[in-house]
């Protein structure tokens, strides 16, 4: 995003646990300030891990982008180098984005201090979550 690339992040409005929800929200300030567009998926839980690069490459799988997923849970992702597949996945993302609440940076960054404090505390536990 800092390099003027359109980066969009879609997260579930409600994660599977409150702790995970708060911990993940603690990382959003830096991302938003860097220019990442954040969307909260409204209809339900969202657990997909999909990255689409330049309508050419798609990465998807079970792994979160963290040490625990790669080193302890032995999760993995697949890369598909096919433009048609990437465009189909992008369209699915854009369709899902219509069911999201876009996070407005100025509003997000002005959320209450007590909320930021809860998120910061949960962030300490993020390696365990």
C-alpha cells in the first residue's frame, strides 16, 4: 500500500472468538495509515485466506501468515499461476466486498481509548491465538 498498490483486506465483522477479534483489530491502525483499505464482512464468519496478485496469481490455503501456522501447525497454501483463475477469485472477492462495511480511516483511528487498550492487551496474546 505504501508503494501505491491497491491493497484490500477483508475480515469478518465477528471473529470466532472475542480475543482473536480484538487481537486482529490491534494491527489495523498501522495498516490503515499505510493505505490498506479494510472491509468488515457482515453476513457471518469469514475464514478464507486468499491473496490475488495483479490478476495473474492466486494464493490460497489454510495458513495464516504467521509463525504458528507455518512452523507448528504445518499448514500450507497453494499458488495458481493462471489469469482466468485469478480473475474469477477477484470477482468473488468483489462480490463479497459488497456485503462488507468499509472501515473509514478517520473514524477507525478515533475509536475510544478503552477499545484500543483492549485490543493492545489481546495483541500480547496473538502468538498463542
